[in-house]
C-alpha cells in the first residue's frame, strides 16, 4: 500500500495516538483523498513538500478514525 506517511512517521513525527492497525485501516483512504483533491499532482510534488503531504495524510487518518468511531455508535 502506497502512502505519504508510514506508521513510524505518524507515531514519532506527528505524535499520533492511534494503534498501527487503526492507522493502517485509514491510511489508504487518506492517501486516496489527497490524490483526489490534488488531481494526482501530489505524486509529482517536490521533495520539499513530502513532509507536508505526510502530515496532511496523518491529519486525515485521525479525522477518518474519529468519523468511524462516531458512526459506529
């Protein structure tokens, strides 16, 4: 699975609180959303933007997880 951020980045750089399984469950959808919103241009982003893309993906992973928790009640 291709993503901008891996779990180590999520945990150590972003300081995310999800488990690795929770992160993995949402990461592909977050990645797809970034590609959709950028019309695929994120794949051609310069190296200087890679950390920003990874941080964005981490934010989306957390938002998706919160959404899943809210709707599973």
